[in-house]
C-alpha cells in the first residue's frame, strides 16, 4: 500500500462496483456515486478488469453483498437503529448515499489510516465538507483501540449499532476476526453483515480455480488471504458469542435471490454473505 493511496483491493472493489453500473445497469445494486468515487484515474483499472480472476462472478458478488447489507440496514433502521459502523470501508459510498439521513442515521467508516486519507480526498470532490452524518475513523484491525476511536468520533456504545464488514474477513487472521466479532457481540442489540470465503478444498472445481488465482494475486500485492473459514466454524464462533440468529447465503443462493435464477447444484463456489444477531 503506497502512502496516501487506497489499498489495491479497495480500488479493484470500487472498479467492480462501477462495472456493475455500466454493464449490468445497476440491476442488483444501484450506486450513483460509484464512478465519481473511483474517479478518472480509475480508467486504466477499469480496462484491466476482465483479467481479474472470476471477473463476472466478482462483479455480481460486489453488487449482491452491498445490496444485502443495505437491505439489512434498512430493517435495522426500522427497528430504531441510528448508527452504522462500516469496518473496512474502503471506497464504499454509503456515506454519500445514506438513504436514512433524514432519520438521523450516523455512519462511522473504519479503515487503515492510509486508505482513510485517500478516501477523504475523494469525498471532497463532492463538496467542501464530508457528507452530513459521516465520520472517518482511522484504525488498524488488531492493533488500534477500535472502541476508543469510534467514541472519539461520536459513536455511542450504549445505542444500537449495525455493523457492516464486507471484503475484510478474508484478510484477517482468525484471532483478529474473532476479536472484532467479540467486540460487536458485546454491545447492545448487536447485528452484523459480513462476507467470507471458504477454503479451496471445500469449493467446487470452478470456485477453487478462481479462489487460488485470487490468492496468488493478493499475495503479490502484499494483501494475503489469511482468514478463509468454513460455514460450520464461523457459525460456531458466532453462536459462542451469542450471535446465533444467522442467515448465511452462498453464491448460488445470492443469484437466486437477486437474479431469480433457478436453484442449482455444483458445490460451493467460495464466497458467502452472512447476517448475524442475537436471537429474539
């Protein structure tokens, strides 16, 4: 990661969101700010997207996981939640889109200080100040005082909070992932949406080929995948923390949900999107 720039994976993710708007007409997830957030400097990256391993699948997944998180957040707001913490926000545009700004929803975006500096620069393209209700919280997962950083930004630990952690878990060692989930579980009415990937030996041949290629590329740019986990192991972690109300959707189920495709067999492709909260 170069000083003052977003991580390479954050840039690729942003480019895939733009591609979904351009080539899929935002069918699954409409993001009117995606292109401007990426900016004109993203043009070479857009041209190179077709060589990304599993490009079409990843294009759908980036849209589907954001749609799923947005839908879950909307339900949380209806129940009275007015805080959302985006762990590993990257170039996500929720702070610009904020469909619940009128309801008073505050958004706290957490990411590496370098990525946050780049994000702030990009956000200032849209106006002289950060969007109303948005706070950027620099942190390094596993090293920083997350609670302290959030509190300093105005987050209220005793108020319901919705957590979003997309594109993060695969990069975290198990101990760091478990610490983050433990932090979430220890709060009032905890709820989180996250995505993760299963180990290659649990995947279909097609999924395994894509995952192994992605892992090689991630290693090359210094962002290795350290946190692959099975659905059973992750569900057990969450249940042990009291987050036993779990919905876990794999790629086939996401395609059924958002594209209306018929149920198919063929094994686990790898990516999952999961929602967890306390029962009741």
